[in-house]
C-alpha cells in the first residue's frame, strides 16, 4: 500500500488535481481536510500553488501542515524565505496568512495527537513517508499557518 501512496505522491497530475477545484471555489468539497497554499517562489518571485492535507486545526484561524518530503520541499523552502502566503480552505478563498515553522518539540506534540486521533492514517502515512524519504515521520517539518480575517 505504501508503494502506491509514494507513486501517487510523485505523480504530478494527481497531486495538482485539487488545485483546480480550489480555483473554482469548490474547496468546501474537501471539508477542511485539504487546503490550497499560495506562496511566493523564492527565486522567481511568482505565485506558486500546492494542495496539502491538514494535520491539525487547533483554531478556526490556525492550520498545521506537514512537509512530507522534508526540508527540501519547494513550498517549505519558499515559506521559510517569505512567510506571507494565502490559504484557501473550506469556504475561505485566498485568505491572507503567515507561516511559522514549528519547533521540534511542537511537532512531536502534534504528531502524538495525530497518532491518537487517526491511528490508521498515521500508520499509512508513516510508511509512505519512510519509503519516500528514507526518514521517519518524526523528522517531518511542520508549519503553522495563521489565517488573517
């Protein structure tokens, strides 16, 4: 099963398909489980888009996302360079937000909570991340998005 998950996550059309739904303002169909992150390319300065699964929603204006492919993910590097971004989630569309990388201890707390709330998803995700990156799920960097109203 992890093999299929890794293959899908490396298939461009598959991971980009939700972007079109968000652009059509159909993000509510994902029920807050997915979001569209609009960030600025650190070299190009152009708007970049990525659909990501939420890990946690500690508040109505706070979302936590994980960089499953680690620190080398382009969106993660772009947010480190410029934390200002836009988020489409649920019925919200292109809401301004600010990104903050979580400290290792904060990430551990989020993962422990996720493991309790979603044990099956945690096991599957853990296997996919380990197979795709050769690293454990506990090394995945996480980012908190503070959405501005």
